[in-house]
C-alpha cells in the first residue's frame, strides 16, 4: 500500500509518521524503517527514540538511502568488490579514457585533460543516480542522429555517443578491477530488493525529501511491490493544484501515484492538518513567500511580526557575522541552548572564515555543518607546489607559500631570512641549484660584506639548499620515471625527504595538546587520504607509461576529490551551514546571512560538458536528470524549507554591497518579509553587537576612556564601572601608555643609555618621529628588489670621489696628475667598486654589466670637474670619510641625569686652509640629487648634516687636527653630470658655461674676503649664503640646542606621527617606506602636519639671535 502524507511545512507530517512508528513499537510490531536524508538521520533517530522509548532498536530503524543499501549489502553481500573513494573514481575514469584510443571523437580531448575527465565523471555519477544506463544513453544518441527525427541534433548525438562509450569503459574497468562506484550502491540496493530477501511485510516511511532521483524512485517502486506499506511525506499543499514552490514535491507525488496505479497497489493521500496558526508571522511568510496573488497582509498579527521576524542590513561581511554571534548570545541569555540556534548562508564557503573568526571572538561555540575540500589543506598543497615550483622557475610566490606551510622543515624565522634575500636579489632557477652559492650582500647594493654578513650568507645558503634539495630530487626522479609506479615512488621519496610523516605526527599531537581536537582529526584524515590516493593510483595504473606532467595533474586532481569531515566537540553548539546542510529540522532561532539577490536564490551552477539546452533535450527524451525550471523550483523549495525551520524567531540579514563592491539588492526573501509582514529593515550597528560579549565590550570601554561619546561606549563604561571597576582601572592604566610614546624601558632597549645620533637620524627625527622610530629604533627596512637606482649611483660616486681624491692628494694633488693618470685612477676604483659591492660578475646579468659600465662617462665628467675646482682653490682635502664616532668619543654633548649624546656618521670630505696660525675648515658633501641649501630649513631641523659636522669640528677639531680650527662653512657639491638644452648649436665653451650654472655648489660659507678668495669664489662670495663669524657662532649654539632637543625627545620615547609638510610633493610622507604601518590620522594631537616657517634670511638670523 502507498500512503502519501502531504502538507505545508510545520503541519505535522513528521509527527504523524513518528507517532505511527512509535505505536508499532509499542505493539511489538517490527520491521519499521524510517528513511531520511543523510544529514537528518541523527535528529530523526533522536526524535523517534524520545517517542518510542528504549525498545526502539528492537522494532524500528532510521536509515538513509545509503544506509539502507549498506544494510542489504550485509544481508545479500556485494561480492568481493571494493568501494572506490573519490580519488579512485577519478583515477579509474582517467585510465578508462586513456584506453579508448580513437573510439571517442567529440570528446577526444578527454584522453589528455584531467579536468575534462573529472567533468565526465560528474555526469556519469549523475546518470547513475538518475538510473540511466549507458545503453539508454547510446539509444538516445542514435535517435538524435536520425535526420528524420524532429529533434535531430548530430552535435549532441556525437557528445552523448562518446559519453556512453566512456560510461561503458569506466564500468567495465572498475568491474574488472573488483571495484564498486558509490553511485552504483543504489543500483545494487534495487537488485537486492528484487531478490525478496528483505522488506516483505515491512513498513517503510520516507520523510524529509524535497523530491526523489530517478533511481530513488525505482527503489520506492520496488518496495511498493513487496512491502506491507510505503508511506511518503512530501511538503506540498495539494497534489494536482499545488503552488509553484511545491512543483518538485508535486511531481514526485504524481509519479508515485502513477506507479501505484500501474502496479495495482492501493494508494491514499492524507493531508496533515495539525493546527497551524497562519496568522503567526513565520508561518504566514512561508505560506505566501512565493504566492503573489492571495496574500493579505492584514491577516497577519503585525505585533507578533515585530517580535519574531527581523530584517537587517550590514555594510560588511564581518559586521554580519559579528551581529550573528551577538544575536546568538542574546538568545542564550534569554534562556535557550546554543543548539537551538542555527545560521544559514547560501554558498556558505564565502562566509566560513568570517563566521569562525567572529564567533570565536565573541565566545560562541560554533559547529560548521560542512565538509571542506582537501585541496585547500596543507598536504595536497605541498604536493602540488612540489611539482609547480620547478615549472615556475622557483618563483618566490610559489616557493614561500610552500615553505610557510610549516611542514617543510623551515621555521617561520628561517623562511623570513631566506625570503628577504630572495626578494632582494630575485635569484633565477639556475641560482637555486645546490652547487651554486649566493654571494650578494643580504641588504642589497652598496654594502660591503663584513664578518656578520658572511655568517648570515652562510646560513642563507644552508636554508636555500635545505629547501631546494628535495624539490630538485623530486624533479630529477620524476623526469626519469617512465611508469606510474615509478612516479608514485618518486613522490613518496620526496615526502620522506621532507620528513612529512613525523611533521604531521608532531602537528597532530600539538593540536591535541592545545585542545583543538577537530583540527587534529582533520590532519589525521589528510595523511590517510593521500596514502589511499597513491595506493589506488599504483594499483590501477601500475607499470603504465606516464610522464611527470600527467602524473602530477592526475594525483593533484585525485586529491581534490576528497572532502575532510569535522567532528563537533560538543552537542550544544550553534550550527552553521548552507541551506542544504541544515542538520536540524526543528530549531528555535534561525539567522540567515548574505540574503542578497546575488546569492539567494543561488545562481545556476556550471553545467559542465552538457549545456542547459542539452539537458533539457535529455529530459524531453525521458531522462530524469536536473535541468531547466525544475532546478529553479528546487532552489525555491530549499529556501521555503529552510525558512520554515524556526519556531520562535527568523532573522534575515542582507549585505549592503555585493561581491563587486556595488550596492546590493536585497533578496526576494528580504523583500517579501517587508511586503507581507510590514517589518521594517534596520541597519546593524557594530558597536551595539560588541555590547553582547566581554572582549568586544572592552573595546568600547577603551574607546570611552579615550573620549568616545557613543551611547554604546558609554553604556559599556557604565556597566563595568558598576560591576567590575577593576577593569576600568586596568584599561585606564593601559590607555595612558600612548601610541605616540615609548616607555623608558623600551627606549633603553632600543637606543641604550648614551645616545648615538647621526646627522641623517637627526634629519629623520625632525621630519617625522614615527619614521625615525621605524628606521633607527626598530631598524625596519622595506623588502624590495635590489636595484642600481639613484641611491646606488650616489654610493658609486661617493666611493670614487673619496678614493680618487685621496689618491690624488697622496700623489701631491691633482696638479701632479696627467689626464691619463686621472682616468686610470677612475677606472681602477670603478672596477674595484664593482667587485666589492656588486658581487661576482657571473652573478650579474650581461645587460646590467653593460648599463653599469656606461656610467663611466658620467664619472669621468664629475671627477675632471672636481679636479679643476680643487686645483683652483686654496682649500685642500685633508680628511676623507671622516668618522665622527671616533673624533667625538671623548667630548660628547651632555644631557640631563648624567647621560650623553655622541655624534656619529661620516663626512664625505673636509677641506682645510691655513692662515694666521688657524686652520679654516670646510665640510663638503657630494650630492647626486637636487639639494639646495636653505636657511629656513634649518629652523625645521632639516638638512642639518653638514652643519652638525662643521660645529662638531669647531668643538673638537683643535684636538683632532692639533691646530686652532675655525669653521669656514659647508658646501654641497653636485657630483653628477647634466644635459644642456638650447635652441641653437653651442660652442664647447658655451656648453661648459651652461653646465657650470646648473652645477653650482650651494651651502653656507664664512663671510670673510680672504676665505672667499681662498675658495676661489670671488672676494664678495656673491651667489653663496654667507654668514659672519658671530652669526656662525649663534648658528652653532642653535644646532647644539636642536640636537639636545632631538636627543631628549628620543630618550623621552616620543614617536608621534607629527611630520614635516611643506607641499604635496615635499613632505615626510611622500616617499615613506612605512606608510602601511603608520597610524597617522589628521586632527589628533599626535598626528598633525608641521608646516615650516616662511622667513627671510634677515628674519632667520634675528630668530637665531633671539635664541642666543
């Protein structure tokens, strides 16, 4: 007998079935089987146990279709055939496809395309589930190839013919190998039922299904023949005239009635009529969700609607997820259990990470009803990377994600060290070879390798070899391997080389010790699944010829067929998952996230090898596969069933923006709730969400302490003030530790008791204290590829000028050198620089070497011009690269509390001129860029370098040079060549004159005629900034005062983001390496722009004088 129980959601269909089974149990009547979808089996068994009592197991059983198949296999057996897993199925399809030769035409690419093999396997599984054999598929292909057939379609015919051949070859192969496809289990179940050894006089109950696949329908049909009764519960309002949302269930009902009529089996249709108050908002919404004609909003109790259905919009995904966590906390505080709450999201994976993070932060236990794909896990990623890295020429973006899995033998710190070098020097695949040694300086060009650098390089090379050796070994072995077995052996040896088994064991043990049992369970599955895939590969392909590329493609795709299950650590948890993974049919509170038109209803999935038109053609040919409108209504039925789950509240949250960042349109569910129930949409306040949990609430308290006046922040502050004032006290203490100031302990650790300050550090501090903290406190530097840029060109020029000028001075001055000798000196130090700072020539590209040597012409021009300037001046070089950390060691600037400030840094050159028993000193700085000395900049603490050197020499120079010294000024010397443009041809002399104008030195010089004449700049020093001896004395005191203030600021821990700002292109932020880590926000005390004073030269000296 067939009995249909129909009714809308919540009308008591399930209760009627459970009560009937419970009565049979009570009467001692056995052979009662409740068949439900797999995900409902636990809850259905629990409900039935509550209703029937402890004797349930003697008389009744809850099964899924697969569970029923297993039960009959235990009775009837399935022979010696071993069930294939996902990887085994894909590998078998690959093998079958490769064995067909020329038997396939339209799908001929399948023999070499693993992805196409996977798509084909999906279609074969769908056909098996629908109960379609390859013979039937071949018949349809033949009919479609008949030109007299109205549905003549030779293209689809060829495709179906190939599919039928592949289907048959796959089945023949797995049968020959003694394997069984899981999709065949229901076919075997059908055959086992036909034997009559099971189910006679039994009672079968089917519940929880939207509709049935073709094969499931055949099984029910066969059970109708032998069983005492078959009861099927379907969610629909009427068999013949049901609404559109119930089309899938209505179609199934009509099909079952037709089968019963054909078999001459009595059938009845019972409508569940448990009292259901349609005026209740959730029930009313379900009733009219997809009914646009009969809805009457006045029939619903709007007062109840405001208490049971809620609509919200959120700006971000994180806001949605935090709101869901906060709402779950509210429900639990109101008296329900965590397990009474569910979160549903269509296309759940998009929200998974955000949900996990939000619920963890809010302290809400969450179970994700899902199986994650194995390809996203560490071990499959390691395997795929091991094959991809050599093919990608050891590209950094392939190597380091592989190394950072933590399972390849390098620690995070070792990965950082190796990655820094790789980012700097971008070594090619050849350079990764084990017999190659990396020799470049870890910090880039312009650095000489000291002992510490050599030790670091040695460690980097050891790390390089440890990382690369297993990869090269796998590459060589897999290239030589000719068979599937040898390829698998090569991969297993690679896994052994990186000690992966022990790494996995250690990782699993660590996760267990940390109480992360679910993750530990995942890791154990990963290892077992990988070994299973490799074993099946060898068993199936054996000594079949297969190359490295094909093997890697197949094994990686095979691993992607696995899914990794999770085990809940507690039964009392909020469950979250996709609409079709909702584990519970009866919950109190449902929260639906992501309710936009973009994902609800879910867009149609990729149709694969068969287009939508192909599928509709097959349906019209009588095949029960998914296609067309049936899929759309199946999606609507899924939404309907999900919305009908909660008994108390339904909360729908819509994102304001779609995945592309554009304004999102609320889903039909959201809009219908507004129209039918009159519920108003509200906007989520992230601050209000934070009030529900301790950690987030502390954020609000901290904000209130810092001056925030939002109602939520004040509410959190008042709550803790009354209930836990100690929290306020501790947070207030923490808040006093300002982000713009370091404590004394941190300052001491970073800078030491006595401060060493270079002029460049002083300039950096005056520009921006936060930038100085990163540069000289943390010593952080931006990771970037080494490039011979303007900075490195400057290092080259400095190196050459230092050494050539020194050598010329040692030989009696430039006057003693011929042009040829001077050029030879340039060449000597040019090549020496290349050897000392650029590394071995074989490590540099030919193009780089060519471009580098082209710089010689610029170098010659600079040095010839410098030689002429020195020849014509009475000021002669007396010191080169003068190290101030040595000459200032015994007479530092005194600071409070007995501390001291030591000047460090090196001056490019110091020139001297003796007159009247005095040594006049001029500090020279070589500049390859555009620097123009400006007195107002001195007031901003900028460009102090040369003045610091000059006045430090004025302070300690007598002892160093053993003569009375006098400051004669500072000079910025343009160490570059320039191009001259003109509207007409120029003579050589005219070109030289134009260059002299562009390359004029700038600086501040002593305003004394004798000094100006000695410098060969004319008696008046016209065109230069001049200062009297008295003014220089005042300036020296100002520089000392500025240095003391900078030192006290550093020692005081000042790291504010207040920064120098002259214009949009001249400010401390314009070329800042630390922008991404800066907390600058315009308007706060610690974050503001420091605009330079605009003063004339006269005003400058007056200000300096006032200081004195």
